[in-house]
């Protein structure tokens, strides 16, 4: 006889408690035999009714344990002996090349998606600009940009401020530091207008 496992649930204990005390042992033995070996018990009233009320739960418990040992879905394929691991020690399990912050383009990823999925994806992206991941600038980049644009604010103050706040605008991450430079320049221009030659009169 092939043995099986099943989980004893509180419901089984409650069901056994409903059986007359002198017949409880017979019911417990019937549950154990059915759960372990699948032996159908020959019980009389009221034990047959009690057994029928928990039979489905025993069957479900046995199926779950057989499927995955934890009640979940089991493995679809058993592991092969000596099977090659999915990644070698030098490979990384991500789809992006190492050291590249840019996501892979459709051409780089290959033809993994179906034509239908690509068409839906294309429709969803129409009209939306693909945003790049923000990369904080170096101080030298900011200085060069400010100088090229002819801005009058202190680029080091700009860089230090945003470095201190984690390159955020308010509570949201910054998307474009060059646009933030433009905003700083507008504030600087307002300060200069407020302090013209006649403001001290």
C-alpha cells in the first residue's frame, strides 16, 4: 500500500468531538487509514456522516502536499541530475549588459515578444516620450553648461544645493538638471532687477 501524507486540521478534531465517546476511536482510526492509505471505511450512522463531512478536506490536503509539499503548486518539471545551473558564476541574471544604465532597446532584446504584444506596446507608447534615467551631473558639467548659456548664478552653489537635497525638486526626484539651471537663472534675474542702480535711493 502506498502511503500518503495529510495535514490534521482543527476541523477533524471538532468533527471527532461530535461522535459518541465510545465510537470516537473507531472514527479516528478510519480517518487515519483513509488519510494515510486511502482505505475506504465501512462506518455506520452517525460515524459515516461525520466521516463524509471531513473526507473532502483530507483529499484536498493530500493533493496539496503531493503537489508541492507545502500546499502550493508543485514543480512542473523535476530537476535533472547534473543539470547545468541557469547562470554560471561569471554571468549575471539581468537582461542588461553590465555597466550600462540605459535600458535595452527592442532591437537589443531580440524577438522575444509576439507581434500582437509589440503592437499593443507600440500603441501604448505613442505620444509618450521615453524618459531616460536621471544621472546627476559633475560640478564641472554644471560649470561648463552655465558658462555656455551665459547664466549669472554660481554653478557651485547650484550643484552643492542639489547634492545636499539628493537631487530632488521638492519631494520628487529631479528629471532634468539643465531645466533646473534655467529656473535658477530666472530667480537670479529677478534678484538683479530688484537691486538695480536706483533701488538704494
